[in-house]
C-alpha cells in the first residue's frame, strides 16, 4: 500500500466513516501456503478506544479452517475508483493513473460462541434491513430457522491492530490540473462522478 502523506486523510474518523459506508468488505486469511478470501458484511464498533470488526462466515470452508490455524486477518474496504488519463495533465506525455479509495485493516480474529453469533445476526439483519416491520427483520424470523442457520455459520470478532488507507484523489497535482481532472470525471460514469465529488470536498483544504 502507498505510504505517501498527501494520499492520506488526517482525520481517523473520516477513515472509519469510509469503512462503515463500504462495510461489505473482503476478509483475507492464509492457510499456510495459499491466501484465502471471502466477502463479508462487517459490523464496525468502537469500545475502550479500540476498533472491532464483527461478522460471520460459513463453517468448514477454506477461510474457516484457515483462521482456526492462523488468526491473522486482513480486511480490505474499497469504494469507487476511476481511470485518470494523463491527457488531463499540464504535461500529457507522462503516465496515466487511477484514483481510488481503500482501507486495509489488520488484526487478530477470534471465533465466538452461539449466543454472540445470534447477537451478530440480529445486529447485521437490523442494520441492513433497516425496517422493523419487514418480514425479513430478525424479530420476524422463526426461531427454528435461526437455530438451523446458526449450526452452519460461525461468528467472529477481529480486534484491529493497524489501519492503513489510501485516498488517492490527485492531491499531488497543481490546482488547475486538479480542477480539470475533477471536471472531466464529473461528466463521466457513476464511479468517476463519485471520485469527483470526493475531490471537490477536499479542494479547499488543498489549495
């Protein structure tokens, strides 16, 4: 991951907010010789000045077995991204690039018992369903269904030990180039427009 100061946000809460906004992230572990990965909807909580990620995965899969033997976890949160053509630079005879936002969070994964798994299922369902009256809300699910489901999955919690991020948004360019890039992206696809909005939000702090 790039460790370049001008591609970093100075406010840790902005980074955490990004993780919460893009909480369907990639959970990566290692079996020993090979990496394993799965995508997980994370619950992100702060307590005792520490950050924790909670979620659930299927039992007896490669990633379940990997974390039984090696508790080191890498979680990758990604947002919009877009190509940036060098034709938008003052000097177009240089390399084009890619603007993007990502967070890499590392920590130790611990598997949880069934009561804690049920809490995770309820919080996850309530958070993403966001409608207490929905027939798919946790409170409306049959107890027998929840009991059967709990046998097939395993809850986990990861205590974060490091959080690194790259918000690469052309901060290394001159103001005229920066504004030219943002204007061009505004007229492009949905992902490009999202990046342009992020650039516009940061412009006053840069120039």
